[in-house]
């Protein structure tokens, strides 16, 4: 691990990863900062995800399986993989960088306190969810999330987001994205169980792990291995796909933008 | 400094996700401004889980006890998402019979990390996918994005579920629905079917008593005027070939190979001494140390997609492998998240320059496996504990115009053995300089050039294979090779040295990138590197894989290879392949008339397999002969073969050139748009069949496909779903062909069984597979309950003998039969080995004659610029001044050639912008995001310029899978009703629209690779113009 990397944002990222290692029982009900008390979910667990970017092949199997499993509207995503092109400044060599994104199920989720009706809340197992019975679709949470991880579901007219496939975890199954991860990059697990794969990987790779936008103090619980710290903040990059043209060169727009 | 620090962000590429992840903003912001409160939406099923699917089963995390969800079932079958043909687990709603979601079959080597042993009870396999003890993420079995999305094919709005007959001119997209029985009658009996005059039916065409052309009797019987083509073997080719080759017995069956990767396959076959089935290998990624991927890339392209992607991902994380991606475009395989890989840009279609440069360096620097290559024969290999040997030391007669020119010098040439006998082995030179039998010494000289006196007293010049290879590699110097391929000389040397330094754990792999003007020799040269490294059959080297459990042969239960009255096809293929032109009547007539028999009217390719690339254009031009009927099964050459539409579309529309065209397909694609009749086929998870793997898997495997859901299309009068199987069975029965109907399938005791329904064939094939070698045990009741095969039981009981049912159920319950992964290695060797003599010099190719100039083809790989059919350099006819860029295509890691109808794939990647290098963009005044016109000698398309440095200067990259005109891209009218108009299905462009008719041919044809007849799509000459800014 090079010094440069460690001395920069890596510090913050490492701190965030560290949170997962401290006993969480006290935090779970007390709430941190302005967070309302956590409710529902299994208080003995704290779910998190680790994504080994070296093993992400950018195939988008997670994107599609999640979309199907969770009946997301067309054109809206609970998870997806962004693909970037990077250049070696010295040699000019180019490479691709795959960045899977989803809700970070933050330890300090900014989306929760802004909800005027307490529809969005954090469960005791750390999963941030939306109670659609309460949600009025005001989208405060959508705007509060610095990770663009939420959207308004046009069918239900409520806030929609990744739940780590809580319905599957509760059935003893794996989230769709984890189950279908072709490269084996996505690892989910209970970070309070020191023997879980994720706990062991956090212990093993601790200081190499990074999270997105640590400076926002959201304390994300999705950890990235093999991360380039410049992707920790939203990279300034030129979009590759600007438009959709038909065979005559006529602009058609995005087919699913109306949803 | 860490590599990542030095890298500059360049741009977001590809995944629409990057843009659309944030798409949730716009509406809510408006709502916020308006102060709307309360949700007006549809109430989801669950307040927390929304409309997420109910789990298929649940597992107690403490005990592991598994409880099935009675409303759903899980069944294992095949994915049709691409040609990898992975085994998948399909989750089905028992009430609606809808497929809910698809993932991988844990028993399947192409889908699972470590596939489960067959003996594993199904319930345990399902438990292993769960979170219980975190098993499911320690050993996953996955489906890729396509595999996940493809289920929408089942209820795709463009699916054809009824027999159709055209009601307007061919290709005009107007149809009426007819009954299956009417369709069969019209196709078999013919008549004035379209008010355009008489059409011969299949009964008339099925004529084995008369010749097509008495002037050219070698063309064979009139029955050859039926041509059958299919996309590829999705598990039903055995039945299709039973009809085509052995019941109807026409010579003309073709598949997509020649516009897919045939140049690669033949190049591989040349090294592996198998130009019959064109054997090929894949790297043992797990154990390799250095791999050069040339014109293929794991996780971007290549086959098997998931398996290679998964293995490369692991190797990257574990740091066991260094690899390079030699390709005109940057792709997903070159990963910034790990340091042990990088991209090397190469000019399209110049791979032979790169390969020959590496060969030259290896030969000049002793960078080859000397000890292995010196093994002259099997005896030496056995003594050295090697499973194979090569012909590197064998001697080729090079004296011109000698009857034995280009053949190996054999014992019989010196009168030491009878020609053609077992003792007639190749001769080599031993360490003492003596000519000896290749089976008599443990080592022989690699580089030989000398005169030899033959038995008749004449003297000939012989050169060893290695000498010929060296001469060929030295045809150009490194600097010239570097200039031709665009890779700096230092880089070539660096790669060659690295390749050599890893010995037998250095591997190369190539595929679709070889579909270029010199594609065969490019692939031959690339694969030669594997031989020079002696990595065949080696752990960490090149693996031929395990092959299949073949149920279609003379099996232990049923003989599916033979049947009473079986015929064999006779005559010349439409593609004039695998037949020596010198034996044709045309040749003989020319010689008799004192004319130069060369060039032939159009290429005859003595070594190439029957190629669909030549079949259609040749048939429509009537050379060697015209056809009267065409049946296509899912085949789409018009979309897939560069330049074909422009070359043949008008002729295809002409009923005088082709009387009858029947398409069997669940969809109307660009090719079967021109059909007269469409037979609705089963789709995806509704089909029967058995498939294997395209190498890459080290063990033996056969995937079982069966209708895990009921086919949704029209039924026959007997109540069977109309399908490919039902169609051929019905035609065969109506024409009274043998091998179908009653008494068609002999069992092992010689009793005959019927073939009236698809099950009659496939269930018996299943019995064969289940009983091969050590028979499979019987499935337990529990297996049946957990694998969704309860619904299969009535068919199993109706069709199979009692003792066959248990093992057949065991097979279907696991989605096939798979060799256990216990150990694929024996020391440093792979257990499944390729034992034929590996070829530095291919005698088969070296003794074949190019019919366009009458010269021998080179038996060793060589570099050449791409040529047209008359041997004129392509760049002489289509100059760089006029056509400054070379277009190439690459496989999409998302979209497949027939997947455009999947909305979830369009949702992620709706379009394929054209990749252009910034230097070229500046040259032509084009900016990132400009709309451009791309013109070639064969056509013009419009695209959006994606300007970057991620593509080789001078080339233009086009991702394959877009630019459709059918499959939903243009509505068809059926019974007066129009299909929906979905403009987004037409988005993007197809490189094959830039292909062209070879102007130097006398019989129409697209630009084809000379040896293999492969369609050329890598390195098409084009020019670009800016149309506007978007």
C-alpha cells in the first residue's frame, strides 16, 4: 500500500471501516447524531457489504437481477455498475474501472432524519428501509442521499431503494446482487459475527478498504477493496453515452425516461 | 508510486447506469416544488419489501433446514442468452407459470464457482445457494446480465406464436395466420402457393434418383436442392441433422460458424491436426502465469463468458496471473482495480503481423520449448512422459512441381515402408545427422534443410517444419511487423520475452478478432505460440476440455445414430468446400479444352467446412447449382454476415431464384423476414435438447434442456406445441422419410420405438446419457420435489422403460450430467488431453491448392495484408486515401445479436456509440458526441462518435448487437394487425451493414477470408463524415 494513498482519503475510509468493528449494541437503539432510534430488524446483526473491485467484471448481472427481484421500474436502479476509463499519466496506458453502486446503509444515514413522516428508518440490523405505508413520496430523502441511491418509484409513488434484499436475508437467502455476482466481488454479511466472511475480510484488508464520500460523515457500510481514492468522491468524467440515435441518426432519447 | 495515482480519469464509459442512477431526481423535485403530500401510487405488496419477489424457499440459518415455497418451483435447464449455453436455475410461479427470475445451476461447471458433485441431493444444492453458513457466497452459481434478462423473451411482444404465411411479396412484412396442418401440406406438396406461379414442394425436391446437373454429376442428387441452416447447436442439432442429412439426405446444412469465429477455429484446427471438427483450446486460467488475449477478452467477449470472467476475476485478486489484452479497443478485461494486467492496442486485422513478430523473436532467442519440440514421435513423447508431441522436426519436401511437393518425407519415399501403411512414418534427422524414422529416436534436429535421394533415385530438397516456420517468420523484419500491426517494436519484444520467460505456463488465446482478411493465418500464428511454449495439455497451459456425454450416438439404451433406411448425403456442398476442385467436371473440362483451370469461377475451399457465408450467395447465383427450398432455424446470416444483405437481399426476394423459404423461429429476424412461412418455435426455457461447452471447462459436461414451463405457442391438431421438433417430425412423416414416425428408434436390443413427438427423441437421448459409463443412480422423491421435474413425470412414464426413469430423473433434476471437479490434473498435465501430433507445419493446408491462382497454400502461418478474392490487396482496390479508417467489431458484454428485445438490457445500454480515436476525430473535424456518417464500399450507417483514446488510431470500433431492422425493430403486419412500433429497437448500428460484395469475384459473394471462407468484419475500409452536433 503506497504512502500517498494511505495519507489521503484512505485515512477517512479506514476510519469508516473501523466503525464496523466496534460493538454496535449501544448505538443501535440510542441513535447517533440526529438519528431517530432504530427499530425493527434483528438487533443482534449489523449487515454490511464488501465489494472487491478486483473481482468485478462489469457484467451488470447484479443490476439486472436486482431489478427483477425487486420489481424496480424501468430506467430506475437500486444498484448498478458504473464503468470508467482511466489513463496512466506517465505511460498513457488506459484501463477500465468498474464501480458498483448501491445504498451504503450508512451508520449515520442522512436520508433518515430528513423524512417528515418517519417513513424511512434504519433497522436495528443496520438496513435502511422505507415504510411505504407512511411514505408520502416527498423525495426529501432522495435529495438528502449523497450517493443517488434513492428514487421515487413511479408505480408506488414512494421512495425506493436497496434493502440488501432484506426479504431474502430474512428467509436465509442472499441478496439478488450477491447471488448473481459473476466475478464473486460482492460479499454481504453480519459484521457483528467475527467469523463472517465480511468480518474476516474487513480484518484482513482493513486499511485498504475505502468507502464513498467519507467526508460527508455518513459512515457508509459498503466497503470497497481495490478502490482508487479518486473515485471515493464523484469523479469528474465525461459521459460516454450522450444520446440514442436511430438508424437515420435521429435523436430518440432514453426509452425509459418517462418512467 | 502506486499505479492508480498516475492514472488520470478519462471518462465514464458504457453503462447507462452511470447516467440513470441519478435519474430519480427530476420528478420528485417538481413534486417538492408543488408541495404535493401523500402517496397517490399503487400500494405495494409489503410495506417494507415493496413488490420484491417472495423467496423461492427459506433456510433456517441455525439448522439449515430448507422449506420450499409451495407457490414457486426451481428447475434447472439451459440459457439461450448467448452461445455459451450455461446451465441455469429457473424460478417459476406455480400459479401463473411465469418465470420469476433466473440464476445459475450449482451443478453446472459454466455457472458455478466449484460445481457440485452429481451425487449431491438437490435439497443440499439449494441449501448451498443460501446464506446458511454463508455457503451461497463462498460458492456461487450465477447468471450474467443477459442470462437474467432473457426471460422476457417468453412474453416478448414480438414473439411469434402462430404459423404464418406471407400475403405480400417476400420481405414486405405482411402475414396471415394459418394452421400447422395447412403449413405442412403446402410446404410438402407445393403448388401455386402465393399466386406467383408454381412452387416445388419438399416432396418433389426430395429426389434421390435424378442428378441436379448431369453435366456435373458430382453435384449429387436433386435432394441437395433443399438447404437447411441453423444459428448454432442449442441442443437440438442432432434431431435437425437426423432430418437433414440422414432422412431427407440433402448435402446442404449450414450454421453460423463461418460468420462467427471460423477463421479462429480453423487456425486452431491446423495446429491441432484436426481440420475436420477444428479442435481448439482455452487457457487453464486458474494455473496460468501469463496470458496474451488477442482479439478476445475474458469478461468482455469469448466463450464461455461467465466461466472465463469469473476465473480472470479470481486470478486478478489473487495475483496469480499477469495478462495483456491485445485488441483494437480497450475493454472490460483491462482492469484498473488490479495491477497485473494491461491493454495493448493493435490495428484491426493485423494480428498475423503481431503473431509472426513474436514467433520470430522466440525463434531468434531460443524462447521456445526446445526439448518438447525435439520429440519426433509418440515413442519419444511416451519416454519423456509427455502426452503429445509435434511435427517440428518432420521434413517437408519442398522441390517444386514434384508429385510429393509439400508432403512430409515418409519412410515410403525411401522405400522403407509401404505407402499408407502404419510403418510409413515421417522421417527426421537425428543428432548424428542421419535420416531416421520419427518413431525410432527420442530427439531429432529442429532446423533442417538438405537434399534427399528418394527410392526412385531422384533428389528432392527437404526442410523441417521449424525451418519453414522460421523462413516464414523472417519474411519481414520486426520493424515492418511493428509498423503493420501498430504495436511498437519494443513492446513486441517485451511481450515476447515475457511470454518466453513463463515457459509452459504462458498461454495465448484468440477468437472473434481473427475474422479478418488474413484471419486463418493470424489464428494459426497465434495458436503456434501455444505450441512453441509447449503448453498443450499442461496445467496452466492450453486445455481442450472434457467434451460431452454424447447421447446421440449408438448409446447404451438407444441407437440414435442409426435407423432403418438411414441415408447419407452425397455430392458437392453449395459452398464448394471440402471437395477438391481438381476432381470437378468443370476442372476436367477446362483441362481437356487446353485451358488454364485456374482461377475457378469462384473459390473452392478444399479444407474449409461447409460455410453458410458461401451457401446462400452461391445458391442464389446458381454456382455450383441453384436450390429450390431453404429452411432456416433461428439462423440470421443477413444480420450476422458482413455485406450479405447488400449482396443478396434482392435475389432473396425473387421467387424464381428460390422457390420456398421456411423459417422456424420464435421471432422474425432480419433473415427470416424474407421467409414464405414461419413456424413458431419454442423459446428459451420451453425447449428440449442437450448441449456441451465451447471449451474452457476442464471436465466433461452435458446440459439438459427441457420445457420447465409449457411452450406458449400454437398447438398441432394432436395437441403438441408447434416447434422445430414438431415441424421436422411432421414433414418427415408426411413425406414418408425413414427415421421418423413409427419404428424409428432402435433400442440396444434392436426393438424399434416411435419418433412422433419431441419427447420420443430427447428422453431417449437422456436415457443414453444417464447410462453412459457408470449409470447414474435413481433420483429420490426429494430430488423430484426440489427440482420442479414432477411435471415431467407423465412424459417420462409414457416414453421410457421403467428401469430408465430413475436415472433420467436424476439427470433432469440436476440439469444435466457433469464430470465431478475432483481432479482435472495428473501432476503437471491435464487429464483430458489432446494426443494428436501438434503441427508446426500443417500438411493438410500445405498440400491444399488455392483455386484462385492454382498455388499451394502455405503450411505454416504467415503474415499478409488482407487480400480480395483475386489476390489483389484490399488496400489497392479500396485505398487508404479514399477509405482512411478500418472498422472492427467487438462482442458486447451485455447485448447479444438477438437480445435487443430485452428491455432490461436496453435499459442499461440502449445504444452503441462508435469508438473513434481522438487523433482521427481531429483529422476529420469530429467532436465527442457528433453524429457521423460511416461509409464503406458496401453501405452507409449513421452513428454517434465516442471520441477517446481507448481505441487504436486509424480504426473505428463498433459494439455488436445493435442496429437491428427486425426482431421488433420494424413492425410486421399479421392478419391485418400491426405489431407495436418500438423505435428504440432500431437504435444504433451494425458493423455488418458496412461489409461489402467482393468486386473481384465472378460469382457474387461478400468479402471472405481465403482459406476458411469466413466473413471478414475486422478491418473493413471506411470513411467518416460529420453530420452534426448533438
